[in-house]
């Protein structure tokens, strides 16, 4: 017997969220690093399994902190094997990883370095979509030659992937220059040295490097950095350079006798250098030597100097800073025709904050330093071809 439309029975359906909203929830859980909830969501339905995995494995970090426990060391090794087995069974999952970080440390408790794990090269080979890579050593120093041939090949392949946009390397020595023939836009080098590189070698053809962040501890670091600057000079427009503190000028060779010529970097627009004045201003003097070594027109438009004065704790030490000839020399150097495109110069000075009483008045060391440095930097202030500004800060207690 036929049923009329008025009496037809409609099956009850549970209300469901649209897939777009569910995916937004997954993205929010990943952004807030709520891995427990996201892992539980991935088990609700096969329909959302892969999308949840995309967020779960977007970032992989293998790190050993200072003095890790034996259990933690074992967990890192176990994670390497587990990740490799998962990506071996599901090759497409290797494309989920967007950020990959390996930070090694000194091996203790008869353990191995992370980089000595046999499954690590095979794991790296499975990663095909990495956009940000961090590799290096937090405590200690790794030499590229100590890596196995299989791992060195896998790392070089990872560094050269076209999708990789950011690369960070820390405390690694003797890296072959060919391994740094990369197409990243952001490169951060912390205490890095490279193998010998011919000075007359041509720049890298596939270079897209725009932002270079450096931390140098020795002359070898500086020389290696300069070779990489020349190799990636086509698009390099920003360099942020942090030099180590000059605590013992007699016990360590100077940082800047390297023949760096800023005129050979045609795309460079901003140079930011952070250094310590030390006891005699040796590193600042070396940086002036670097500026004077220019042989052709530089496109530099913004020079930023961040100078710290950790050794100057008394009035006598600060008096030597006020009267130093380096400030006038810096002004004369920046007046050279090679720097005619310079439009902005900023100097940030950081000193210890002290309060003393003189003639019944409280004198703040930061205020006094700012007033006296205004006279020392008068030559820079009088240059009309660029805007000059200086600022005095105090060390955080």
C-alpha cells in the first residue's frame, strides 16, 4: 500500500559540522599545540585521519638538552625508528612535515650522538615537503667529516630541496660549500665554518637568499661567512651579524681582518651588526676597517650598529669611550663616495645603569652617557646625506 507524502517516514540523522569547520578546528588545535586532543580527533573517523595527521606531524623535533637522562636518550632513538617505520608504510605522510629540527648534544651515559643513529638518514630521505630546517649542536661542536657518508648525502639533499625556505645551522665545522648551494630565502649560521672554497668561483646559480643571520666567534667564522655572502650575493639584501663579546682581546685573534668588500654585494640594502666594545674597542675598530675596504659603489641604504659596553663599569672606562677617535673615523668613512646611497644610520649603545651622588645630586650613568656621547657623535649628526639617530639603553638586571 503506497504511503502518502504526508505520512512518509524520514530517517533521523545526527547533526554534523561542515568539513571546512572541522578542518579549522584541527588547524586551531595544531596552532595551540594541543596534541592530545588532536591525536584523539584523528581516531574518530577515517575520513579525518589524514587531515589530523597533517597537523600532528607538521613539526618534528629531535633534541637532546644539556645532560639528558638515559631514558630521554633512548626515547629520541626510539622516535627516530618509529617515525621511519611510519613513513615507510605510508610514503605520502613524509610530505606532512613542514618543520624538521635536529639539535644534538654531547653523548653521555655511553650513548651515541643523534647523528649516529643508523635510521636517521633513511628518515630524512622520507621528508619531501620540509619548508624550515634546523640542524646543529646545542652543546659541543660537530664536524661535517664526522658524519656518515649516508647522513651527509641525506642532509645535502634535504638542504637543496626547492620547497625549503629557511635553514638554520648551529655549531658545525667544515661544511662543504656545495652543501650550502641552497635556494632558501632565510639562512641563519651560528658558529659555522666551511671547507675551502675557491675565491674566484662563480656565485650560486639557483640562489634566492635574501636574509642572512650570522653569529661569529672567530676569524674562521668570518671568512666562511664572507665566502657565502659572495656566493649568494645576487639577491642578498639584509645581513644581521652578531659578533661574540670581546672579553679578552689578547687571548683571541681579531674578528675582522677578513677582506670583506661590501661593494661586491650588489643587492645589500641593510647591514645590522651587534658587537661588544670590549676593553679597547678592537672589534669596532676592525669593523671600521671592513667599511674602509670597500672598492666600488655599495647599494647599502641602512647601517645599524648595536654596541654593548659590558666592561665599562667605572667612570674611567666610560671616559675612554667618550674620547675614542673611532667615532670621528666612522663618520669620515661613511662620507666616502662608495656609500652615497646610505640614507639611514642608527647606533644603539647599551651600558650598565649606575646611580651616584655628585655635589648633592643623583647622577644616572645612562643619562650621563647619553649626554656625553652626543658630543662624541656630533660628526655623524652633522652629515646631511643620511638620517642619524643614536639611543642609549641599560643592561637588564
